[in-house]
C-alpha cells in the first residue's frame, strides 16, 4: 500500500513546492521558502523520494531476474526437445 501512495505524495509535495516557489518570487515578504513547515515538507519530500527510488530499483531488479529465469527456462526447454 505504501508503494502505491509514495509516488502520489511526491507529486503533491512537489507541486506544493512549485506553488511556494512562484508565490515567494512574486511576494518575498510571504517567506514561504524560509518557513519551518516548508522545511518539514522538504524533509518529507526527500524521504519519500528516496523510498520511491529504492522501491523502483528493487522492483526493476526483481523483474529483470524474473525475465532472465524465464528466458533460461525457455532455452532449457528448447534444448530438451
């Protein structure tokens, strides 16, 4: 379940950062970027992005191993015929 939610959370927090950045550029006195809440969101974004990347790498390696085993099994089946 967590793997399904992290990409969505990363997209939402990233979109929030785009909004904060543009608002901060228009009105610097709002100080959206230099805010404790924004810093907490940045930390959450970093953690979620790392988790998401590790899960994707793990899934890609698992799929590659599966495909290699499948290819090897087909090759052995052809050799046995």
